[in-house]
């Protein structure tokens, strides 16, 4: 049966507060249009909002659950149930929709018993991007795989549409259908979604292109309305852990999160946990960073002789044959002295997956949300409100650059000393303060390592 879009404008709403959640339904079709996490007031979905000029920023979310056509009249009946409360919508024809909401927890039981054979709507396809403003993905799950699609990829033509690119379709239907939830203020940029809403059905849902997901006939389902937290998702069912999005370096990020949680078992503050993690990671990477610094120190020893070789070929200008000869002579010189000019780059490249994995992990884990550290840092999952950590991090980068051996073109080195830290401060000014804290501690230990290596380094004879 087709999923008809119920009247959102005229339908009255019914709201009630339970243990973990405050839920709001549309009374004409029993669709759940809003959920609020009572612990901190986070809204799961969009509502009407306009900017200062009166322009519409977001529209009400189309809702999840409910009958495929408007059937009900009046408010639902609320009654005490086993370990919770039931909210029952009934039609004059005898159709019945029952939500059982627990007093503790956030997994609802939902039962739809139609007399007329109308289908049960799981997720409606929005008609306007403003209905899903700040929302991220819709997804389906099987035992070992998640298939996510961003709402905007389905509602807007891609930038390269002139090359034949098309809008994305709904993910393939399974018995597990969900979406990212938890929205910021409509005027704020959304960086992470720490909540989700997931349907679990006894059989696969029906996917209708342009309309959404539904289930025909009578339906008994579970609805998870809660945080994207590893333990709670795993308690709901093993496949749901896939909802945690750790990005391209997911395996590395999961391993890091496991270490972070292990440290947090001994240190209750997540900020200090990140500090200890940064120290341990820097110690683990100590040999690689030592190799990088020693290579730079060795390059400083070899640089005068390298310049002699380069000046010998300078008179030939852009003669490619002579340039090839110069490179060959330089490589022979490096080989005699046991130096690999790329040896210092490899350790840095090996650290990049660690950095990106940590970035994606700190952006995703619910445990760091609203976790304070010291003083002005009240939430490690959001940016530093006064930009103190990003500025300190940039200053540490400048100091570390100043400490490292001066090799290469002085003008280029001077530009990199200031340009790179400035770019990183700009970039980190909007990232989670937990990531800034990690990078600052990482740099400070690196400065200590550079100081020690430069103090203990003994130049080796140069073989000409």
C-alpha cells in the first residue's frame, strides 16, 4: 500500500514525558514527530524555525511510525503497562496502534493492528530539505553490514549532475531501518549526531522510492530511541554497533576507543583520560619520531656538501639530462652516508591514520558528549569556546618548528613555520576541544623529545 503523507499543518499533537524521553505524536495518524532526551533536553528531530530575517530554516520532521493514512481522532489513551506506560491510538473502524514506553530505558514496543489492511509507516520520505535540516543519514542494517545514505543526497541533485550524476536512492530494505538523530539549534552547523532512532521488525520492511519505508499488515516492532553508545546499542542487538560511524579508519578508531575506555576505567575524567592516552601514544610512536628527528639532524650535517653538488650543476639551468645527473650524484652521496632523504617522511605518514582515526572517533563517541575537563572546557565534544587550546596548540607547533634543525630554503622554512600553525589553528578552532587537547599534549611531548635528541645527538663524519 502506498505511504500517503498525512496533513502536518492541521494535525493536532499529543506530548507526554516518560523516564528518559519526552515524546510527541501526531494524533491523526499516530506518527512520532519528536523525541527529547530528558537528561539534557536534546531534540531528536527538526521543528519549525526561522532566522532573524524571517526565512524558514527548518520545518517539522515528517515523523516515524504511524498509519499510512489518517485514521484516528482525539488524543490517545494513556494507561499503566508492565514496567511502563502504553499510549493507544484507536479508530472508529477498530484499527489500533499501541506504543509501550518503558519507565526506565528507551526501547519502545510498538504494535499496529489494522482492520482495513492499511500499512504501518516506519520512515517517511521528506518532501523538503528543511524537514531534515541538520539530520545526517538514513540507514538499513543486516547482520554484518550497514547501508547508509545522507538525506541531502536523496533530496538535492549532486554538484556534478551535469556529468550524469544522480540523486541517491533509499538504502535497500531490511528488517532493521533507522536514522541519525539529535539536532543542534537550526542556526548552528551540525557536526555530529549522538543519537539514533532504529526500527527492528520480524520481517523485512517495504521500500517505496520517493515515499519511504513501511510494513504491510499487522506489525509488532521494537523502536530504539537513544544514544549511539556502544554498550547500549550492543544490548539492543549485535548488528546495531555498526551505527557508530568511525569513518574511513574505523578499525584504528575502534581500537583507540577501546584503549580510551580502558584508561577511563582508572581515571574518571575524560579530559585526563585523553592526556594519558596522548602520552602513551607519543611513547608508542617514540621510535618513529626519533628516526624523523635524527634524519633531520643528519641532513643538516650533509647540507653543505649537498649545496656544493647542486651549485656544480647550476650553470646548466633547466637541462633535464644534467638535472638527472645531479640527482644521481646526490643519491650516491646520500647512500655513502647511509642517509635516506625520504626516511623522515615515512614516520610522519604512518601517523596520519592515527590522527584521522582519533579525529573521527572523538567526533562520534557519546561518552565524551558534555564531558568537562578543566576550567572553561565544559564539553570535550564541542569546540573550545575561547579558542585557548587551538592557540596554545599553534604556539606549540611554532616552538617545535623553531627547535628542529634548520634545513632547506630559509624563506620556505620561515613561511612554513608560521603558515602551517596558522592553518592548523583555524582548522582546530571548530573541532572538538578533546582533539585540541590531544594534539597539544602530543606536541608538548614532541618538543621534549626534540630537545633531548638535539642535546644527545653526536654528528657522524661525512663521507665525500
